[in-house]
C-alpha cells in the first residue's frame, strides 16, 4: 500500500482509497475496500490530532493486498500512516 497525507485547513479528517481490480473479481475487490474503510474509520480517522488539523488521507492499494488478512492489512496501514 501507499499512503499520502495532506494537511487541510478544514476541521475533521477525511480519507479516500484507490483499489484497482488487478484481475480479481468484484466480490474480492469490495471485500478489500470494506476492510480498508473499516481500518481507516476505527483506527485512523478517530485520532484527535488528525481531527484538529484536518488531515486528508489517500490510500493506494497494491496487488498483494488482496492476499493479506485483516490483521496484516491493519498493521501495514497503521505503520504507513504513522510513518507518513
């Protein structure tokens, strides 16, 4: 995955994600999008420092994310957000 953060003057944090098909079925793609959305909602967007500064987050999902489990996705996404 790739994570891009951009500060914004407006209140609150917002997130978006890009999940390409990479030859997978729509069911698999939707499952991956739901997992990313849930991780962002529960673990990232609720952080007070992001809410105060108005951070915009973009997650670009790579091909190997389709094979990852939920805990692996969560661990990797949190690592990338903290690093960014």
